[in-house]
C-alpha cells in the first residue's frame, strides 16, 4: 500500500471501476483521489462504501450522494455496508 498521489490509472481498470455499483474506500485521501479521477463527479451516481464516518464525511463534502458506512469503523461493518449498498442497487 502506498500513500503517493494517484498519477495514472489503467484506462480499462478505470472504466470497470466507473461502472461498478459500489466503490469502496478506506480513507479520506482515497475518496479525494477517486473524485479527482471522475470526469464529472457531480454526475456519478453509483455508491461508495466507506470504512468509517470520517471517510464518509469526506465523501459527502466532495458531493457524493450514495454514501454507506458502519457506525463503528472496521472490516466487518464495512463489509456489511458494501453488501447493503449492493442490495439497494439491485445486485
């Protein structure tokens, strides 16, 4: 794992991520990197599952709308929220 800023993303991988019903993030810097990669962040309507409230707050401040996060940060709650987001998106 690295904390270096995202400089380049493989286009095929990026297109897959854009079409994913749920993107998961574990830090405010990760959600900022994601939003910075989006061609039109205000038009992206898929869901984001955050590991905790701090990351979710960052996502909301950046304009994302379908934000899921557990009450208590951690892997188990995060997985539950990923599954909840998938269910609510018909997957």
